[in-house]
């Protein structure tokens, strides 16, 4: 009896050992697998590839693990340049090549050449006196063109000379043509230069001008020889304008008049003819009430621009059953409603509109 009890106990212990063995085996396998994974991970080398865009926008670096290749990055951008590719040293990089080290790829660029398409000068004709200079201003088209060098030449260098910067020097009376020629494309622009020794006397910018009533004009005479140190006298025998001793003319009335400009020694004089036309009407508008009771009357007025112009006006109501208007601008409210009053010049070129509401009183 006691023997059987012992056998049962021994059998129970063996079963526990077996379970423990299995647990240990499973744990071993898990640890072994994990160790293998870690070994693989830590045994795989990683490399970093940097991208130097060489003045372009920034390109992110890439980290490569194991036997792998680079992803082809987006092309960088650089204003005024064309991207040629990524270079490792002096060699264009092959993105199919396996990465085996850490290195930097550099962007190579080619400057975009904008060609000259034309040239112009600030003058096409020019008058100078002997020994006078003038610096021509040149414009190359388009503005982005790279090559902006210009060659200058004069067909009569004994009359007008030109230096490498486009500065003209008048030498003696005569005429000359100055050319500016672009190095890129050989585009040309020219200016005709007249060299003239002024005749002693007074020269005006214009010998005749038109000046509306109320407007002013400043006379800017030039006296030759230029070393004249006297004063100029301004006179007129007309009441159509006024003139002060600074040469400022003001038109007063319609008509024609003249200003005499003299040197104070009486040697030289010039005459400026001035035509004073009537004021020109530029705009009409109506001034008056915009509401009126039935049975009431009111007067509308015309406002002219410029002010003070006298002109005949035609008046008209868009609906005489609501409001009437006579040829003086007098309105009468007839019945409730909204109308538009029109005022126009006889030729119909200028028209003004005014909306009026007629209401029951």
C-alpha cells in the first residue's frame, strides 16, 4: 500500500520537470531569435549621403542601410542657372550605384545666357555748341542680358568725338552721326548731332505759344554770348495779358498779344507771340434740388469746368408728366415719381444728368 503511494508521487514530479523543460526551451528560443535579429541589425552598416546644392535650394541628406542605393532627389533650383546634375568629385553620379561609404554629392550648374535683343539711346537728335559735352544714356534689351558692352563710333570725329563711355564732345560747327553697337548681336542705335555756334542775341524755347485765360507761362530766354551779365527786360503794350520782370506771363482776355524781351543795354531783343483762345469747356454738371413736392417750382443751375464759361444749354425732362423743365432750368413738379433732368450743350458733346424725386406734399 505504501509502495503504490510512492510511485504516484514520483510520477507527479516527472510531469512538473517536463513542463519546466518546455518553458526553458521556449525562453531560449525567444532569446536566441532576438539575439539573431539584433545581431543582424547591428551588423548592418549605415551611410549618410549629403547634398551640396552649391547655391541652390537645400536638399535633405539620405541615410542608407545595408546594400542599397540612393533615391534620386528633386532637382535643386538656382535663379539664372541650369542644373546639370549631381557630381561626386568630377564625375556625374550614377544613382544605380550601391552606397558603400558616407560622402557628399555636389550640384553642378550652367549659367543661363540671356542674349541681347536690342539697344536704344536717350536721344535721336541733339544740338550742341562747340566745346559742349553730353553723356549719352544707353539701354540694352532685355534688362537680363549678360553681355552689355557697347562700342562707340563717330563718322565725323573732327566735329564730334565720343569716348568709350558714350560722352560726346562738340569740336566745331557741322554734323556727325554717333553710333552705339552692342558686342553681343551687333545691334545699333544712333544719334544725329548738330554742332552750331549760336548767333549773338536772345533765343526763346518757342517763338509762339497758346495760353488759355487764367493760365501762366514762364519765359526762359537764352542769351548768347553766355558771358552776358546784364538783365532782361520784359514789356507788352497789350491789356490781354500781364508780365512780371521774372518772365512770368498770365493770360487775362481772349485775343493775341506779344511780349518783347530785351537786354538792358538794348543790343538784343526777341519777341514772343501769345495766342489766348477762349476757355474750352471740359465738363458740365447740374446743381439744384433732388426732391420737390407736387405743384412746387425750383431753379436748376449749370456748373461748368473750367468755371465761368458761358454756353447755351438745352434742358429736357425724361418724363414731363412727372416734372417739366424750361429753357432756363426752371422745374415744376407735376405728379409723384422719379425723373432725370438732362442739360446739354447745343452740339450735344457735353451732357449733364440730375435725378429728381417728385412727391405728394
